[in-house]
C-alpha cells in the first residue's frame, strides 16, 4: 500500500470516527516517527535490565525505530518512576518496572513522588521472576516442615535474610513467616549477591532470593531450595514444591510490566500493546527469557488502577504487621 492510499484511508477513517477520534488515528498512522526510550529503574547488568534489553530489542525490530534503554537507578526505583510519570504521554517514553516501583514504595514510604495507580498507562504485564526459599546445602534441616518445626521451637533464633529492606524478597519472607505462624530474625542485605555469599558461607541460615540467583548455586551444589513462592511449580525448578503445595497458600513474585505516562492516545496504546503481546508470545523470545530465569506471560490490564490499588493495600497490611519501614 503506497503513502497516498494510506493517507486516503486514514482520512476516511477520521471522517467516520469524528473529530475527536481523528487526532488519535492520525497519531497511530504515523507512529512511531522517531526513536523510543525504555526507562529501567535498575543498574545495567541485573535481571530486570537483561529482560528490558530483550524486550527493547524486539520492540525495535517490530516498530522499525530504535528503542534506547535508559537506566535510571536510585531512590528505591522512585527516581525513574517520577521521571516517567512527568514525561509526555506520546508513546515515546516507555517504562519497564515491577511491584518494586508500582506497589511496594507506597506500602512503606510516607510519600512517593507519583501515584502508580493514576499516573501510568498500562501496556501490559510481561511475566515474573519467581522467588524461592533457600538454605545452605548441608543444613541438617532438610525440608520446609523441619524448618517450621525448628522455628516454632526456637522463636527468633533462626535467621531469614532478604536482599534489602522493603524489597520483594523482604515482603515474601514476611508473608511466609505470617502464614506459617513463626518468628525468625530478618537480616537485610544490600543486594542478592552478598546475601547468597553469606548463605553459602553458613553465616546465615535461610534466605529469600530469586530463582535466577538460586538456580546456578543449586546446580553447583552449594544451596538447597526448600520451596517456591507460587501456586504453581516453576519450569526452571520443576522438582521443587511450592509453598501452596506444602500448605501455605502464598503466590508472590517480582512481576514486570511495561507502562507509559498517563494520557496516551488510545490508538498508540493499542499499537504498543499488540506489539508487546506479539513479542512476549514469540517462541524464540520465550526461549531467551527462560534462559535468563524470567518466566514470560503476557497479560493486558482491564483495570490497572484497581489492580495496583489492591496490591498496594495488601502490601501495606503486610508492612504494618511486620513493621517494615523505609530506610
């Protein structure tokens, strides 16, 4: 189809849709006309950054324009969130983040420089990074039942580490302790690597981390994975039981979503959503995600505001009961 025919069709569509729809259709017809930026609120090299770069590269090939990855770490991901929330809603600023930006900050901070439920336009949820409960390999406590029995017999004597205060790792650990009715000492670390190193060195007893961090150590024989924080077993660790299977119905993960600033023209949003869905469902892309430990699964948000509001309220409840506060 040549340019003249495209413009004729667009004009006819505008006439049919009326004046209000004309602007949106015209934007979609020419979109994108320039490069896009995909903002990531984490440093280069981490799991989220790797996933974002896969998504960015695939969007670039499908949209026909460069997609530049912009790493904006800091402020517990709120610096990037604030930047994106204030950007123009024109489809050229995308944001790849997770509950670390959209629900957890509001659960523990007195103020957040954006309203996640109202300031962002959802393009789609793209998958999750599963969380696991791990211990060092030769711990005499062999399974979850034994851990819970020991913790009940010795309240606040066992340690349960996370990779940071108010992170998904921390919240997952508190959900587990509450569900199991046990008390363990929370040991926060400045990231996954130092916590995992101390676990392997037997300086700590138990730790909540991502399957991405735990799987290589499991294969190397340095840790044992006791359970997965989900309702279904992860294909990355098919032999490891879920907490739900073991009697503790917890389904909590680090989920990832692509959003834009609020106010995106509907036709541009539809183009981006369709392109992102095509990307996430592509078998070759699924294989790449799986290799880095990300479990893809595209989901459109029928009610972003409702979903974010509910999860934020749930996490506030967890934070209040466990005394989780921002550092």
